[in-house]
């Protein structure tokens, strides 16, 4: 079966006064039907730009998608989203309808001057061509299914009247109101407290199986992807450094960056006695030019070739790839 | 004679804020941000103060440093081997004591003055407290700069030239340059990236060993404070729900809230996802506190007693106290 979304060699650069920022630099991945792909990385690694590129939301200038293909298996066959005009009819019928997105900060992504109910109704009327009365019913149902108590009253609430967790539930209700095939969640729980985060994650997992949606879950928190994803890509400075199933990634990490990230987590060692092992140095700015492997200035295992040769994604085991020269010879296996 | 005195002793600390609902309304309500909190920190020890947003942990930190004036209660700090009550001191009286108590803020982007070079940022506390001669001050700035892992050439630069992790190092250096006895660290790593968090946590630990001071370490993540604290206090809606030695609290949490908080943190292990306790509902509004136990609305073990009577902190082990009617 064709994957729902195939991203091929996507390159999104930003041209600013500071120079060229290679936010996303030649990445490829697939998202299968009803699967969850976790995208992990630190700030500035290009994970959000990847999501925005898929939706055609890169503002240009300064951004530009240089090359690549984003093949989306839509309700009407496979289309390359990059070939569509971002403001065109087709893109607008896909965005929010077939591919929906949840943003990090629900307070800034909801419109403060409309009630939350009206905002969901707007999306439903626009995409599903339903009359207002039915759209209202649908919106109330959605609010109910995301676990908002007294949905009829909350329908008339403005975003500022709701708590952070409730607002994020409204965002989820809105995103799922058109029954999308792909849900992109960009750090949806980062602004929430841990106990509320646990509620929202549980809700997302539940709704995902109920609505048979695929999900792309973007986060910097390795703990969350361990819980929610089927497959994971780890990004660093616009490149994918490792791609694997959840179990392979956490029990058998191959790339030194992934290993470093895991070792620097205070939750990794449950006895709490071991000292944290941080990755040395800092993430370079995307405007800096790094020759060879993007991670080599911080890599504890770097050797002479690392500063000149750009590593491909090498196969480590089946469906487990790492962009590290140390894995280059295992390519023949 | 002074060996038994703690470095910091806080007794029945309360901090209430008056909230006006509408701009011109006379109706006021009281927000009980901190409502009867008692704890002590020994010399060279770290107390981790954990809770969700709005639980009053930051208010405790700021009251302890007297950045707020407490509504009631008592704050004592040990200076020259005797306890000094700082609860009601005026700003002028506090000034000479301030070099013994410093703070590191969460966000290094807003806590450094963008128009001051790192050198002048670090020199300012020494200058304000008339610390030593000019040469001694210069030497002290260099010493502290090296201790936090920065270089001499950084002194002439401005905050915007540094990354988040480096800026936090500068903020740490500024807090430590006067050799304080107590450092309040208010979420010092939550604004940083994962790989940088570990660097800064290790640095905070090393500096404590080198300069021997105490931390009040405020954070929302239990695992972050675990690495650095000997004792942990878990706060909920202005009160301490549970306090105890780090290992005891992790191995056998006694309060249902601590249990839920521990289990809610996602672990980087795909097979450990099953036994999560998901709390229902939101944290109640601290202006309208629920009757009885503050936690009973979200507690899955709540019974009738919990709605009627607020539990007091009681001892359940050595130095381990919990505010719950039941034993778990």
C-alpha cells in the first residue's frame, strides 16, 4: 500500500540578511496510513519548518522551497503538494481539511475575538459545505469528544475564558472536525503542565485510533515520542540523523547525537544516581556553514573524515538508518 | 555552637495577593499564592521545590529573598553563625544581606541587560557591595567566569552574542560572584534545549561543590530536581503536599499528587507507557480554593473526609512529611 505522505529530498532555505539558513536540507521520510511519525530535535533543527513546508505555509520571502517532492495520497489520488500554488483552490481544500495542524501555543493560534464554537463552525462550514445548523451540531459533538465538560456552554466561551489544557482541547477538536487523514501536531503539549500534558497525550492517542488518522508528532521531548510514536526521525541542523522504529531508537540508538540526547535526559537513569552526560558545545546557528557531517564539531566519536565527508543515511539494521560515517561499512549487510 | 542551625528557616509563610476583578470595581478577592509553608534548608544542601504552574513555588522563592513582603510567617537566614529574621526588614536594612542571597531566573533572554557587556554585568554586584579593591574585583570576575566555563574574551561581548545555554551561564556567574550562601534557582534549565539542560545541571552541581552554598531549586519536573536535591518538597495550590528526602520520595511517594506527578512525566522508554496515572480536571482557581483537602477534586482516592477537613502535614518517615488523611 502506498504511504499516505512521502517527502522526498525536501530543501527549505531562508534567505535573510544574515545569510542563507538551511532550515531543512534534503530530508526524506514516509508517513504510513494510521501511523504516527515522531519528529524529534532541539530548537532550530528544522522540525517545524518541515511541517510548514508540507502545508505550504512557508512565507516567501524569506523562505523558499528549493527542491523536493511532497507526495500526498489524497482522496483523489497522489498529488505533489509542492507543485500546487500555496494559495490555490486545491491546497486550500487540503489544508485544514485533509491535513490539519495543531500548534504549540493555543492562546496565540485561536482567534481571541470569536467564540471557540464559532471558530470550529467556520472550519466545518468551509470544508464540509454543511449548513450552519448542522455545523453547529458537529462542533458541539467535537467539543464533547475531546472531553470538554458542558460543551453547549463552552461553545459560547471565548479562548481567554478557558484554561491552557481546555484551549488545546479546542484546537484538537477543530483540527479533527473535518476528519483529516493526516494530523500534524507541532509541540502540542509543550506549553502545558505535566498532568495536563498526560491528559492531552492520552486524548490524542484515543482520537487517533477512533478517527483512523495518521499523525506527525513534532516534539523536543524524547519521553513523549517513546509513548506515542510508531516510527521516529531525529533531526539535527536541517538533516535527518537517524530514522528508526520506536523500539530500535530507544533500545539501540545508532547515531552519536541520538545517544547523546538520550544520555543527557534526567529521566533516562531511573536510579537517579548517575551523573548526566551532556553533549558538549552548542547547536550552531543554521547560518553557520558546517563542512562534512553537521554533528562533527560536537561529536565525541568524530574522526578525520567527519569534517570533510557528508554522511548518507546508512542502513544499520532493517528499517533503521543513521547518518554517521561509523555506520558506512555496515551498508553491505 | 552554630553547627545545628540551618541556613534558612521558613515558618508558616503566607503570601496573599489582592486581585481586583474589573478595572473600576471595588470588589477585591484574595489569591492565596502561598498558604502556610514551613521548611528549612541546611548549609550546603539543596531543597527541590516542585509543582505545576500556579502552585506558588516561584512566590516562595521570591518571598524567601524578600523580593516580596510576606503576608505573615517568618523567614530566618543564618549569617555569621546566628539566625537573622529578615521577614520585616526594610529595603535599606536588607541591602547588606543581599550579597548572601541571590537568584537565577528561568529565562536568560530577559534576565540579562542587553545594553551591558558581560564584564559590566559581572562587575556590577561587586561594585554595588563595595567588594574589595578594583584589582580584586577584576580577579574575582575572571575566577567566576572560568568557573562557569566562559573565557576572558567574552567579557567585552553583549548578551545577544551568546546562545541560550551560555547566557544562562552568565546569569549563574552573576548570581555567584559575591559568594552567596543561598541561591534560589527558579527553573534555571526549563528554557534550554535538552542537550544544554544537562550541561547546565552538571555545572550547577559542580559549582555548589566548589563554593559550598545552598540551593532552593524551583522546577516543575521532578526528575530534574532529583539529580541535584537532597530533599524535595512538592507543592499544590500554595501548600506543601509532601516533603522528604529525595530517595524516599521517589521510591515511596506517599501523596496521591506526588504519585500522579511522577507517573505523568513521559519516560524515554517505549515499554514503560502503561502505568500512567492521568489526573482528571484542571488545577482549581487559587482564588476559590476547594473546601477540605485542596487536592480532593482531582484525587482518585478521595473520600468524604477529604471534602470536609484539610489534612495537616504529618510525619511518615524520617524527615518525610505528607499532607494526606490516608496511608498509601
